[in-house]
C-alpha cells in the first residue's frame, strides 16, 4: 500500500481510501485530476478526463453538476484506475426490534448478523 502511494507504482489497480466527504470533488477531482494526485499516484494524465473534472468542479447548476459527476465516475469506472473506498464516515441506524446485534466497524458484519434476530 505505501509504495503504491509513495512511488505511484502498481500492476493493475490500487485499492485506496480516497473518498472522504459528500462533494464529488472529494472523490473525483482531488484524487484523479492530473494536476492534483492523478499523475503523481497513478501516472494518469488524460486531458479528456481533466476537462470533465474541470467542468464538474466549476459548475454551479446542481443538476448539470450531478450529470458531470456521473460522467466522470463512469469514465473512471470504465478505465478502472482505482477503487475508492470510503474513509471512516459512517451512519448507523438500527431498528429497535433487531436484538443481539453489535455493529462491528469492518468490512464483515456477517458474523454479528448471524447472531442477531428480529423480535416481533
């Protein structure tokens, strides 16, 4: 993990903690624009993608901005440069009928759910 970020060297893709907020720029512009981290971390420099990111980040119309963010996300997913994982921003809502469940802050909540039940 550290050499990938430090040296920008990876074989096919990197699993990274890039996204950290609610704004599309947190997930798209900052990590992947070639003037920011894209070139440094991934060796990625795509003028078309930069154009989409620039348009998205400067758009003031919310509907147009959503469409541009979707276009950027689709471009990124088609290229599969990285899989961005959320970085510790969690909301947990639990039905009071769910019994014997303890949330575990990890990628596997299967075991705790096996021990839980719904009380009628």
